[in-house]
C-alpha cells in the first residue's frame, strides 16, 4: 500500500483549467471530429487527408520528411500509409539510392480523391476561420513554434 498523500480536488480543478496540453488536446479532438464528419462521405478522415496532402508533391516522398511534417513517428506513418495503400490511394516504391528505404506517392486514384476532398476542407476551414476570427493567425504562428 502506498503512503502517497491524496491530491486535493482543488489541484484537479487547477490542472483542468490551466493545463495547456489538455486544452490543445480538447481543441484538436473537436477540430478532428468536425473535419472527420465533413470528409466521411469520401471515406476519409482528417488524418488521411493530411497524409495525402503531405504526399501531394512533384516527386515521391521519403518517410522522414513526411513524418516530420505530420509530427508522426515512422511506425505510425507506416501503419497509416498501409491503410491508404490497401485502398489504392498511395503506393510505396523502393528508394533508388537506398533499397532499404521507401518512397511514397499518391496514385491517380489518390490524386482524384484528394481533389474531391480539398473543397470540403476549404469549406470547413473557411467556416472555422469565420467563427474564430482574427485570432487564428497568431494562434497558428504560436502553435507552429511548439516542438
């Protein structure tokens, strides 16, 4: 049995009201739900949209830079890519300079679906910008500095 002193409920309230991580997580979940609901008719969620957008490049992308853009570890990225691969939206190719590495790119089907998803994203994003107003630009700048 532990000798730990119970934490007062007032501390729980303080953490609830001031924890930056909690507030960002709650906001992220609410935003994710909103985009997930909007993209659902296309069979996509917001994470898949972001991944596909990160692969929308002139040349196939290596794992490292894509994982960095999405703030994901490579294992999580690999699992997410496999889901899109099974749907025929993304393909992986051997890296020409390093056969152990893989490159990723959208398929023509993936590009077509991303083209359908973009107007949905633009609409929802515009709604959010309208609802949240001018506070969005400084918020984006501040969040971009968090590493």
